[in-house]
């Protein structure tokens, strides 16, 4: 059964069997919550269906998820489990973001983190193409130790891309320019979270300042036809996470998600998970949800799927 027929007949098994990408996922929260529950042997409080932005999401994560996974053993379990989840969902390539703070779980720091990541790449080679991404929070921009570790990680050769995240107002993109310049020199793809909760002009400014290749979320660009045209002309891809946007209040509901406007204005979009542990929707389920909500036709979703595979070939 092909992907269009699978969507049209609501056959989730066939949707999952079709190759797809996930290019916006954070390693620390990248497996299903029920996998953590089975591993620790008891249930955990489920995330609220609606949260007031990143602050409430992190409050939930700190209260519920930190204890079982905020250590080396927990993180490594999540990493392996996430790869299995992705493969079962038909994800053949994923750019998984590993926050630089994870290096603190290892006595030898960045070297230990990189060694684990490289074992993941090798273990699942042939089943899924894991392309490790370095994650750095804007909130850590004034931390000299973490910044130094980030430069070390860039120089390690393990990471194929870099992603800057947290709220865009936490620090201006100019502060991160030296690190992103270093990453560019190392041949890494450059990404940043921006426009998740609005701000079309800030999307363009961040792309320009950091010389971004892709934007994580970027849905605020839908506010401006001019900026959407600029993104399209400059071939800036937006890596969108629909359920995340709804649950965190960036979008009121799936049916009104601006991914439709972005697509109609010629912007390359991809469909991704963000944090599977919190948002609970695989890539296949995100495609299915968008189809059910009437945002895209089955044929359009298949075009988006094909374009993402080709862009990351």
C-alpha cells in the first residue's frame, strides 16, 4: 500500500511502513513515555494536554521526568529506545539533537558523550541514518564552561549540525555568532529555534545573523507574506512540529496550523516530533493528524514526505 492510500484509508500500520525523516527531535525526550514507565517499573504523570509555553513544559519535565532519566544510565536508555521507536515508525533518517549539557553525565565530558553517540550511529546503521546534532540552549550563552564544551563538541567531528533553542528573547542571535561561525567552518548544518511563538521579523533576522540553513519551527513567519517570500527565495527550510505547537499554545488547534500558509507560500516544510516523550506523536501520527484535520490532502503530505527525503539524501 502506498502512502497516499495509507493516509486515505487511515491505515496507521501502512503509514508507519513508509520511509520518512525526523529532522527536529531532541534526544533527551525522544522516546515514548511508556517506554520510560516500563523501564522504571511504574507509571508517571502524563503531560497536560495544553501547556503555557516552554516554561510550563519544562516545569512538567523537571517535576516528572528528571528523576528517572537525568543521569547517564537514563539518557543512554532513552537514546537506544528512541532509535527503536524511530525505526518502528519508518523513520530512515533523523537529525537528533544532543544538548551539550549531556556531556556532564560523563567523567571524560565531550569525549564520553561522543563515544556513546557514535555507538548509537553504528548500532543502528543499516536500519536508520542517525545524523547527530549538537544542541545548545540560549539560556546557557553566558555559561563559559558549557560554551567551551560546545566548541570542543564542534571540533570533535561527531556532530553534523548544530541547533540553538529556547525562547528567542533569552539572548540575541549575535551572541551566538562566534559558535555558529565555528560550526560552519567545521562543515556543520546550522539551525535555530525561532518563530515558535510569533515574530516573523525575528525569524528573518536570526537566519541572517547566524547564516542558518534551516529553522526549527519558524511558524511565526506566516504573519508576513514578505518574509515568507524571502524564506522561499533563500530556500530556508522550516522543520515544523505540529502537535508541539498546539500543546504549548503557539497554535490554537491543528486545523488552523500555519504550516498550510507556509506551504502555500512556497516554503519547504518538514513534519517532525520535537519531544516524543512529552507530545506523544510519532512522525507517522503527525502526518495522519494533519490529514485528519484537513490541513493537507494525502497527495500533498506525500509530496512533503518525498521532498524531505530528497533534501536530506
